[in-house]
C-alpha cells in the first residue's frame, strides 16, 4: 500500500494480471460506495495477481456531504471543457483520476441513485457484459456516452478499455453499501485476482437474491435522448422512478411555461427537478425487445491479462 492518507490504496499481487481501478465518491453525497471503499481500504484484499487501485473521487465533496463543490466531476474526464470547468477543484481530481485510469485495464465506479426505490443497475457497453454475471444487476444501460460525456466509464470506453458504473440502488437504502462492497469482491474473484472470498463477504451473497438470478437474462436499455431545461424552473409533474415507462403525449414536467411531453413512449432515468437553465433533467431510454442472455467470460489467462480477453467472441 502507498499514500493511504491521501485516500488512495494501491495493491499488487505476486504475479502479473489485470489492472483494476475502483472508484467511489465521484459524487460526494452517494455514501454506499464510499462506505464500501472505506471498509476495503481498512481491510484490503490479499491479491494473488494483478494490480488494484482504490481511491475516492471527490474528497472535498464527501466531507461536505454534497454531490459536488463546483462542477460535476463525472462530466470532466474529457478534453473539450470550458475555462470555468478547468478552474474547478473537480477538474484537478479528474486529472488525477485520468492518470490512474490510463494505467488500468478496467474501472469499476460505484454510484447510487438519488431516486427512491431505484434498482441496482449497471451502465456499461457490450464488451464488459461478460463481467456482469457476478454483479447483482438485472438492468443494464448502454449508449450513455454521447449524451453524458466525460464519465469514468466513458473515458475507459473511449480508450478501448472496460468501464463499468454500478448504481447500487437508492443512496439511502440500508443494504446499498453491502451491495457496493459485494460488487468489488465478486469482480476481484471473477478476474481471478484473489484466492477466495472472505467469509464475511460470502455470507453477504444472500443480498443478491432480490437483485439477480443464476444464469439470468439482462434487461437492456439504450439511451436515446437527454432533456435539458430551457427555463430556470423545471418541475416534474410527479415523482418518476428510474426505468418508469412514459406514455406518448404524457406531460412529464413543466419547463417554465412549457409543458414537456413526447409523441413516442420511452423509459425515464434520473428524473430530477432543476433550478438553473441547461441542466440535465432526465434521460430517455428504449428497452430492448429481447433481453440478452448473460455471456460467460472466457477463461482468464494465468499470465498478463488483456482487456479483450473477456470480450464476446
């Protein structure tokens, strides 16, 4: 381990293997991932191979208990930024995170939704699907990068690597931190980076029962649009759950004096009231007609791991 007082833990196994970076606290008010990472930093895994880096995304926002201090950190891992974005504390963190991601094969970013009742779900792209078999997710969101650029998983995708964001349910759920920690340990086990799961983690596997089934099918959702408000005041007409279907011509919100509706059906994600023009109000999703069966990853090599070894053949 090195630099523990800066909120970063780096571990290396005795043998070559995958390089995994685990992030939490990209948004400072999403406690489940932060608590899970704190536990793992205090009792770090013993790696048999590969490298593991664990770090908090936004320490200042975590201390304040706020989503961000100046900018949304999960939109800053890209090059086309404004001057004000580059002057922010979050941009400094983004530059640090990029250094670790540049030296990683895979990134697991732990988040939690601000929508009560939100299910556990993953945001990733098809090359990472095989690794989802050990994560407690049934729903998978793809194609988010064109609409919300600058995320950690999007950064990895743009470099031909694997990026997985797991939304560990509602940020106030009692078992969300356990689910977040379970994601990390199960991924380490799937990548053959540890000898075995700790007894305490093995005893937590029952938590997955309501979120996943053996050999389950994945429900796939594709992001097809994003709505950003034009007026200062954007108000939803009611509380929308994540993945809730929206009917054609249903008035979903009022954007100032404008009634927001669409002529086609879709599923809604991350719907929030807003108070400043140009903010992200909700994502539009289209559900795949046929659910995708889980893809078992190819056996991992015992030597140096390459990101494409888990890709679908």
